C-alpha cells in the first residue's frame, strides 16, 4: 500500500469516527449526569453552553469571566450572561479577586463541586481508559494530534 493510500485510509477512518465521538458529547442532558445536576439544568433551562462553563470551572476554578470567554471563544457579554445564569441556578458563585478588586472570580458553588467533579471524571472515563491502553509514544502522538486539531478549530472556527 502506498503512502497516499495509507493517508486516504486514515482520512476515511477519521471521517467515520468523528460522528461517533460527536454524538457522545452532543447528548443533552449528558448521559450519566447525576439526577441532582440534571434537575438544576432542566429547571433553569440551562444548555450545553452553560455545561461548557461548568466544565471549565470543574477543571480549573476559580476563573475570571474574561478567562471563561477566551476558553469558550465567546464574547465577554455572552460569558457574563452564562455565568449569571449559573449563579441564579446556584451552580456558580462570583467573588471579588482579593489580589485585584476590579476583577471578579467565578467558581463552582461548594455544594455542587463534588458532583461536578465526579461527573467530569465519568464523562472523560472512556477517553482516559482508551489512553491507558496506549503506549506512552502513542499517547503523546494522540495528544499532539488533539492539540493540533484544537488549534485548527480555534484558528478557523
């Protein structure tokens, strides 16, 4: 098999696999979402965009609204609106940054932190288990590809 046909076979496989992965992340409410968290999302009409904010706060909290806007590639007013919705729902809190009173920090509400962390670990489970099955070299190659894909998406939208 020539290099060209290997490349074409890989392209075809990628095009077949992406929809399978996309379905997993597109489902809303997300499969396996704990009932309490699902209830908050449904009762406050929260969407996947709100879930993206919750995910960022579950990974790295606290964050400023500007940091959230940059990570999610949304405008500052949109990020602020999403945070306001999460605060009204009781999922997030805002507090002045003790190091700079002009900045506001956003964090998950303490009563929801554990369930969000557990949910994020559960959602990442299939990928983490797949990564565990790879050699260190394969993992680095996968991560390099994922980083390149994320950069391409960020650059081209």
